[in-house]
C-alpha cells in the first residue's frame, strides 16, 4: 500500500527494495516437504529460481529476515508469473496470506535497507 492507503502500482512495487534471501517453498499441489531456494524478497512477495515451475497456483513460504532475526516468517502466496531463466524457471509470487506482525517486520526490514 502507498502512503495514501491505495494499492501500489506495478511500477511502484518494482521500485521497492529487493533483498537476496533463502526461501523455503512448499507446493501444496505436489505435496511433500519444503525445499530451499535462493531468491529475493520485496514488499509484496518473493521471487525464486527452481529446476521446475510450481504445479499449482499457490505456494507456502517460510523464510528468515537477514540480520540475525530468529523468528521465521510464514506466508502463502499466489504464483503470478513463471519465467524461463536459462535451464531453470523463475517464479514470481505475491503474498496473499501473512500475519500482520510478519508484514510489518518485512516492511520495517526493507525500509531500513
């Protein structure tokens, strides 16, 4: 959301800070456990590269904010786009379910970058 409380445009979201991060991802459509990927975090979601794209349109996410924080952030996200990244696939995910305290922690962390 912008300072005026309106949703951010695509351009505004892309202008927000992006921070490299390790992300644990679980694709509920496949079942199984969480797998770790390297990606990046922004105010509205995450991006990660994997050997295969998610089967479903929603993924479960877990990650720690860099800088020594110990509380794991858990969220659910919608897959909004999958891009080809050489031999792998880049997955763009928008957060859809995240506890308010986690949203605030992410915003504070990115604001301080």
